C-alpha cells in the first residue's frame, strides 16, 4: 500500500469508504504478502462484506487502497462468481449447474426454485429477500446437486428441501 494510495482513500466520501479499522486490517494483511496485489482477493471479500456488493466505485476504492489499476481489480471480480457486482437479496441462493450437479438434477432444481419464488435466474424477489443465481462447480461434487445459501452448502438438494429452506428463511425474515 503506497502513501499516495492512502491519501486517495482518505479523500473518499463516507458512503463508500473503508472504516479506519478496516484500513488498519488491510494494511496488516498487505504486509504478509510480497506485493499488495497478492492481497486483492481477501480485500475484495472484505469490501463485499462491508458494502454488500462490488460496485464500480467500490472496485475503484479497492484499486486505490492497494495501489492497483482498476483493470487489475476488474480482472479478478469478473472471473470469480463469488464476487457480486450487483446488490442481491438477504438470501443468496447459488445453484451449481456444472456437470456433476446438472447430471443430478440441478437444472430442474433451479427451475423449481425460480418458479417457487416467481423470478428468473439472476433476479431478486420484489421483497428483497431472495436472489437465485447459477454458479460453476462449488467443489462439493460428491453432494450434488449443491446449493449455497449465503455461503452455507446444502448438498443433495431437492425441490422439497429447497421449498422447506425457503419457507424457513421467510419465517426468519431478512437477516
Ligand atoms: S459440479 Fe456441482 S459441486 Fe461440482
């Protein structure tokens, strides 16, 4: 992290700015790597946790903080499906539709979930509670089909188990 980068971060509006505590955490993290660029993935996770998703402003902020070009940040954000560029619902339902899960009913499962929630893939319910997306292999092929709900894995998911989970989430309300 260069001195110039820190100045640029200080000038940002409060709305889209890492807290001082977070900046200290990032500074400590960067020291563990040979270059600031190596800390990009964990810093993007922090930004997504703090701001909900990675808007272009947030990506620029991350670039400034680490002294990188915006394009270097965009290359990572657009490659990995765990990084979101749009706001999503309180419950993000990520259905793996890669080969292993597809062969075990993932396509039918995601269609069922969309029908239940009355949205299309990639959309959020009007009440802001649920977003359904498709993702590449979640790395848990033995439990196919796999649905991640806010990063918690649900393996061997079925239309019935997803209906029950959606009902549970609705009963719990937003987080
Ligand atoms: S194919 Fe779905 S977890 Fe690997």
